[in-house]
C-alpha cells in the first residue's frame, strides 16, 4: 500500500481527475476508488481481501482534506470495470427474461379472452333460431344508414393501408404539391382523397361535432344543476309533510276518523308471472274495507291466464276484500284504453282518489296512509307519486345498470322537480290521483304510448300541482333480458316525441306562467327527451368513428373521456354501491343511444313502430324471502279443504287448473340485433384505424365501445334464454 503526501497526490491525480474541496470532519486517512461511495464507510472495503485494483490512500495533516471525484478510468481499475460489466450483463439478461415472461403471460391472457369471446359468439349464433333475429320493419332506415357508414369506413381503411404500405405519408397527411411527386394513378386518387377530405368533409364534420358538443355541455350543466338541487334538498331536509292524524274528526261518531273513498286499479295483460303477488299486496293495504275498492283490469287474451286471475280475485273476495274483476272484449288503446274504460263505471263517482299499480308492483300495507293524507287541506294538489325500488336489481349486469338510471331519475330528477316546480312526469304507477284532476284534464287518452306523461302534462296546464315522496317506496321489477328492456326504452322515448308534437300548441296557448311554458318545452321535452339521445348517438357512435378516417376533425380527449366520466359519476351518486360499474355503465349508455335515437326519430316523425305497445316481460320475483313458503302453505291448506267431498270430474278440473298455474312460460331464443352489430363493426374498424395512427385514448374508447356493441348485438347481456 502506497502513502503519498498531499502535494504528491495532487500532482499524480491532476492529469485524470477533477478536484473538489469541502470542509469535513477530520479522518486519519481516505481511501479513493474509481467511483465515490455515497457514504464514508470503509469497513466493507477493508474486509474484502480479494478486491482487485490499486487503491490510493491520502494522508492529511490538517482537518481540511480533499474529496476526489473520479471522471475517467485508470489502467489499474480496468479489471474491476470488466468484472462489473459481466455482472450487469447477467442482470440485464434476467430482466429481459422477466419482461418476456410477463409479455407472454399478457398475450396468453388476451388470447384466452379473445378465444372465449369467439366461443360465446359461435355458440350464440349456433343456438339462435333463424326467426330469432330482430325484425326491423319500417325502422330499416337507420340500419341502412349504419351499413352505409360501415361500408365506406372499410373502403377508406383498406385504401389508406395500401397508401401507407407504399410510403405515401399516410399518417403525416402530407399532400404532394408537385406533379413530379405523383407516382401512379392510385397515388393520384389518394392525393385527391386527401384534398377532398381536408377541404370538404372535415369542415362538415367539425361543424356537426361542435353543434353536438354544445348540446352535450348544455345537458351536462342541466345534470349538474339537478345534482346541486338534490344536495340542497338533502342539506335542508326538505320533504312534504302532513299532520299526524289527518283523518281525525271530532264530530264524527264512533272511532272519530273519516277516511276518504279510494279506488285502486291494477291494469294487466297476460301477466302470468306477477298477477298473484300484485293482487295479494293490494288486497292487504291498510285501509277501511268499506272505503276502498280494488279493480283488477285484465286485458289478457289468453283464456288460461284469465281463469287464473278470476280465481285469485274470487279468493280475496271470499276473505272480505271489496274487489272486482273486469275484462274488455275489445282491447283498444292498450293501457290507456283499459284505464279509461274502468273510470267510466257508474260506481266510480262515489270515490275521491284513485291509486294505480302495474301488475308487477307490490305496495306496502301503509302505502295509502302515507300518500292520501297529503291531499287534505291542499285542494290544488292533483297527484302524489311514490318512488320505485327493484326487487331484482342485483340479478345480472343489465338490471344493475338499469338501477343506476332509475335511481338517478327518482332521487334527483323527480325529487328536484317536485320540490322546486311542483311538476314532473307521472310514472304511470305507484301514484295516487285526485279523480277531479283527472276529469278536468280529460282523463286517459289513447293518442300516445305514454298516457301517464300525457295526463301529467295536461293536468299541469290546468294548474294542478304534484308532490313526489322519495321515502315512500314500492317494490317492482326491471326487465332482465335485453330484448324486453329495449322494447320498453323504445316506448319510453318514442311516446314523449309523439306527445310533444300533439301538445305543443296547447302549451303555447295555455294560461300558465311563461317560465312554466319554457320549462315544459325547453327542459322537459327538448333537452331531456330529444337532445340527450340525439347528441349521444350522433357524437359517440357516428362522428367519433368518422373522425378516425378524417383526422382533421378529430375530437378532443375531454369530450370522449373526461366529461362523460364526470357525468357518469354524477349519475352514480344516488346509488353509491354501483360505483364499480361506472365503466360498463358509460359504455352501455352509449350502446342504448341507438335504440333511443331510433325511437325519438320514429316518434317525432311518426315512423316505424312509434305506436306499438308491447308488454314488458316480467320474471315474477318475490319481495319477501319467506313468501314462497307462505304461499305453499296456503296452497296446501286450500287444496286439503277442496279435496274433501269433491267428485272425480271436479278433482280432474282442479288438477288441470293447478297445472296451468305452475306451468312455466316457454322462453324464447336469444335474438340477433342488427343495428348494434353493424355499429360494433363500425367502431372496431375505426379502432383499427386509431391503432395504426397511435391514438391512445381514442383507440381504447373505440375498442371497448365496439366490444360492448358486439356483446349487446349478440344478446350476451342480461337474462340468457335457452
């Protein structure tokens, strides 16, 4: 080991190293190597006798000593560098192997998912009945337009891929300015396409996209204001209230309570799965028996279902419930015609209020005592609407996504409109009407498929006020199959446009305040019934994929990502347990936009099946966990009583009735939905174009949205039928 004085050390190292002086504590010696350690700990170095190289020790006489930073290797240190290089090479090899293993695992997972998806598609196609595909009918115009966009997109994609492979500056959008740069006739056509795209197509798409973005922002502001109004209601604890004993009358004889006469209507049509539980729930309402009448309004065209409903009505009539069964021979006007026919009975004049429940609704026994008291001492009140809750909301992904939408509708839209405007759309069921308000407004009309919204708008124009009760809940079902949900949404979005055309003149000439007219026209109809499905379908299903082929009109990221996610977050606030489904909800809402847009246009221009009414399929799920055991016990007791002293013919008839009651409806095969499949291929084609252009957010959005359309088009969401 060599010890050098400080001057000798400086002269020796000045040729290869840079000197840096610092004031540090005193140490007797300092060991310098080719790379400075982050801390002055020499015990490890002294303990290693096998270390190669020639160290330099500097002997310092005063507390100030030099710290040398090595910037170049010395010949004595080169063996160490070669040793370390061999060690780093091994580490790099292992890192590369680990990365390769991860990449292979990722590719294997993607291949497995893709193979499973192909297997599901093949299975669905093989089990789909030839007649099970969606019938387009007079709604073929939208499908034809989507097919045209798809064909054009495939043509442009193939053309631009060929241009890229030939090196024609495909992604740089470079347009040759000199005829010398033109290589062939195909190149000339491609250059012409670039000019046409930049000068004529892009400005049109930009103008339409800007218009849709403005509508999108307006609707987003409306949604935000509704949420702020809901927060204000929660913060101030605003809700309708009534006296604790509203029906107490000190002048009355006996108990001292006078209850108003209430009529309860249950309209139904071929409701084999749910008729029993709805009739049972209504017959158990806590109300004086002599002050209530239950009307079972059966429009079924199946005689076996008619017999079952008659038997259920007879059972409750024997228990002392004031209940009657009505069946129309001529089924006109659907639900509106059924309700109108029932209200024309002479005995209805004796009743003051009417409560309406659809066949799958199961009110609690205290429903009337929580709703009817609000009418007392409030002569301007025409409607009290209760909230829906869903017994099958966790049945599958489709029911969970529906629950998100409906929770926002009741918790935010209905509640805010009821508190601040005293007006909202009647939901058609789980509500109590003042019969006088119905009569003054013209009753239920058969002119649209949304008779509930129709009567609500006409009653509002006549000055009647509405109350919404968010804490009074009625159990019901949501559709479990996509086919049933799609038909329901088509009716819910075509009917309002029919109604808007019919009642626009009445709104403009009515005597209500101007701000109420503006609310009806601009917010209630245009913004929430027309603009929402228009921009949702046009912007995300048509313009976005087209901009992948016209990059001059590309949409900004905040339009396709940030604002939609924020709006989805607001929609999920009333149902916080659904936050894990925010991405499927966003994608599914865009998927449903094609159905809503088609229904909106059909209703506005009287196209297609705008007047078609199809009863939503129900599953008949019970609201109580022990309802099945109670029903079985009652059935056994009833059967044991009936079997006593009956003849063989009567016993055979009873067995046939029981078989009809227990017979399950035949499930239909899954359908293929053409419009959704065509849009799936359009979006996936645009995703390929986006991938080639290295557009990250656009690619992922188009890919996942296209896969969502594919799954929905193959009916792989919701209840799976055999």
